[in-house]
């Protein structure tokens, strides 16, 4: 059976390589993913630019996911300048990404081409994808395919999980850090017979002790515990019919903020503490510790069915169905936000490869998100500014029809023209065109360009979860859900050449611009003690855009030694209420540079990784411009954050079936000063009951040097 399978894979792999740009359903070709991933790992670096993809796509391979601790998806982008990851606030531990200078909510997240991490799932979704569950990550910039909807305003990040067909009956990963954060992952791929296979994925993570390294009285990371379980199935019939389905459940608790010290040394609080915030206690006595208490739960499932209509599979039909329920119970000081979300996604597709030059996909798609929200926003210093939502139900739905045509002129030129029309519930009918071009005038040069329209429903409160980590009042349209509208266009030129031991060294440059027609604005600067929510369209001649420039270089000067260097510059401007003209978008880094070095000894017995990054300044909010340190010096000269470096290193020793690794993060020990903004009492303790309290002004690392150690065990299938 194994010989038959290997022969079949060898026959279909060349076809799959050419068809990658049209198989956006994830139905066909996955049978070969295990073999394909192994091939790429052997001849590509951990992070590389795909030469075949029509859209500018950065791939983080399985090898790249092992370069660092990569406990979860949020920690998998440190080698990438395309994606920047930071904390949304200093209390909840929520992580947010930025692509093309915009928040991650404008990047469509896909789980094997199924849209995920929307609405309530967005703030913490990155931490619910264990890095060791993944086989690869593809980061596509710009306006991509219309098949999975048009929410991809800045691009798409697609996650490929470990496959049921992997030749790995057992995989175990265990890691722990000096801050007591511990991760345990297990995966088991089982081929039950010629038709059925399954993969079981399990994850447990948490921290035993929470710390306050900067001594501000707030935990640097919340006390948390997460359980995550997934089971995926594949049925592969001899007729070519494929059925894929799976289920997943998540349970996550996290409590942060001010803490009760375990001991005092020389009259000062020890950095070792435990969460002291309790909602009921705080409501009874607001002099008790302030913080957050969050419980997230989720359960969901998906089904994919692919049916070939002829022997060579040039014509096929497919159906993709996905459902997720997400529940969030969250408390912040005297405020509470209790919400539930039902999300459903359906895609029905017909694909036809007329010949080697002409292919098209037609389909119907629908997405629906039903929210029920209860908000009790209590402002202790002025209860007249309280906000309230009582069990408000909101349906955000769209029904669309789409088509995508692909033209190939050999290996020289390809184009993808996509057109989608969607009827948006309560917002009418909208048409979204998209165009992708790829031209290879000579084998060593690849030119790409794409452009298109993106549309998405805003969810103001969860899109900006950091607003809860303040005691500022909410004003404006914080409960409304406008349809955001943006156009993105750009291009990429890549030059491949031989250098040293590498046949595919490359230099690549790309530029993208995203320009909004309509956008949800969350303004910290309109009022001193208020966060103002309004639409870009409500402003007179309101504008919002970002320009992103990036340069990439990769080579292998000597065998088994790779160098990757990346630099990104962002120009982000926006209109804000009561400000004249455009201003620089606050808290958006102007530039980032990343250098990654990797050396492996013969047979990869030892692997050495080193990553250095420099992070550019960003404009701070107006109320931060006059902040000073303990010595009275301005923290933000000219209203800009300082430039800061970060260093990462890891050593891996590989045995037969076992990898042992030791690494360090933030080896420069750089930490943001004065993470919390607000008044203090005579003892220096923050007063969250005052109107200027804000724990969401985060632009840099919250914790210093972190050292970790881990072990990966792989049991390979034997005959």
C-alpha cells in the first residue's frame, strides 16, 4: 500500500504545485501535504518567499516554527518583519498583530482556508493556536482570492495543521520558561485503513506564578490556564471523493491586574504575587485590587466534501461548512462584558480546469455572526458617564456569489480575476473586484501585482479589547457595527540568484497601500477621559491610509548556514475628530528590521538560531506626550517612543526521534517604562478609579529576559 501511495503522490505533486493558486478550498491535494512539507523543510529555510505563488506569500515552514519556543501563533512571527505582534494592553495578555501597518482584524485569518478568529475570538485567538500543532503558515499580502470572502483588506494568514496522513503516530512537545509559563502539546496521526485517517491534537498551557518585574503593582502577564483539544478526520475514497471533518474545544481562564503580594522585602512589594482582583469584592470596596477576570470558552466543527466530476479531476464540486460558538465572560474593575457569538460559514464551489491555460471557479458563499452582548460599563469617578447594553442581539450576515478566472501563459505569465457580489444584512449589495498578476520575464525575476476591495463588519469593543483596560468612559457608536470598506493595491519584484551554497538566494521588494472609504475610528485623543467611537465617514473629508514598503534578502553563503535580512517601513496617516488634516496613526511603528542567522551541523545534529530585530518609533497619544520618569525626564521626546532592539537565540540538539532545545527571548532585557498611565496615591500605588487611568498604552515588551527549555519527541510510523 505504501508503494502505491508514494507512486500516486509522485504523480500528483507536479500538478498540485501548479494548481496551488486555484485550490483555495483546501479540499484537493492535502493527501500530499505531509510529503510536500518534508520536501520544503529539507531545501528551504524556515522562513522564505514562495517563488510559485501568484500573490506575494511569505511561508513559515515547520522548521521555522521550531526556531523559537513558538508556544502559540502569536509567538511565531518574530522572524518576520511583515507581521508585527504586540500586546493590546498590560492586563489581559491579549496579543494583536499588524500587517501592512494595520490591526490584525483587517487580516483574514484562515484555518486551512476556512475563515476563523472573528469577533469575540479575535483578541485571544492567536494564543489558541499552538505552534506545534502547525505544519506551516502562509502570509499573503494584499487583496487575495474572493472565494473565502473579502474580509482580507491587508492580506491573509493561512494555517496548515498537522495532517491525518502524517507518518507520525505520536508527537509530544513540552517546554517551560523561567517565568513558569509551561506548554504541553501532543499530536497523533493514525491511518486506520486505506480510506480513513485521523489526527488528535491536545494542548495545555499556563503559568504557576505571575510576576511584576517593573514593580508597578500590576502583573506583567495574567495568571492563566488553557485547555485545547481538536480531532480531525479524512476519508479518501478510491473514486477521488474526499471528506474532511473535525471538532475543537477551548477553555481558557486568565486573571490579571493588581495583585496581593506574597511577601514584603525591606518594606517593598516583592515581584512574586498572585492575582488579587475579584469582581464582587471590588464592587463592594473599590480600594481593593483592580484588574481583569476573563473566561473564554469555544466549541466548533467543520465539514469539507470534494467530489471529482471526471477521471482527471479537472472538474469538481466542493462544499465547506463551518460552525463555532464562542463565549466570553469578562470583568474589568467595576465593569463587565458578557457576550456570546454563533458563527457559521458555508461555501459551495464548482471548479473547472478547461486546459493548462484556462481555469475558473464559481460559487455561492454565506457567513453569519450572531452576537448577544451585555455590557455594564461603570465609571467610578462619574457614574453619569456609565454605559449599558442589556442582552443586545446583533446579526451580521452576508450572502455572496463569486467567480474567479485563472489564465496561465506557460511559466511566463498568469493572472487571476475575481469578482464577488455580496448582499450584506441591513447594508445592501456590494461588489468587490480583485485582480492578481504575475510575470516572469526571465527565470530569475518574478514580478507581481494585485489590487482589490475589502469589506468587513466592525465589532468595536472586541476589535479594540484594550479599551476595557482603562477607566475612561465610552462615547459614540461603540455598540454599532459599521461595514468597513477599503481598497488595497501593491506589487512585488523578486530577483533570484546563485550565491555561495544557495541556488535560490533572493532579493525582494514590495509596496502596498491600503486606503479606507469607511472605517471604525477608536479615538483616545478627542476627549481627555473618554474613548470616542465614530465612523470615518462622519468626518468632513475624512481619510485613512497606510503605505508599506519592505525589502527582503535571503542566502546560504556556505552549506547549512542561512542568512535572512528583512526591513519594513510604514507610513500610516489618518483623520481624527477636531484635528486639522491628517495625522500619523498613533501607536503604529514606523519601521522594523529583522536579521536571522541559522547554522546546522552535518545531518542537523545541532541547530543554532539567532534573531535580532530593531523596532522603530511610533507616535504616542497626545495625553502621553508630557509623561515623565521618576527623575522628571520626558519619556517620549517629540511625542515618539524610543527605538529599541530585541535579541533571540536557540540551540537544538537532535537525537533519533528526540529534539532538546534551550533558548532565550528579549536577551537585551528591554522593557517599556511606565506601562500604566494614571494618578498615584502617596505610596505610589495607581488609582484606577481616576479618569486618566489607562493600561492600554503598550508599544514595547512588558517582560525582560526569558529563558526556556523544551523537548520534542516524534515516533515515526514503521511497517
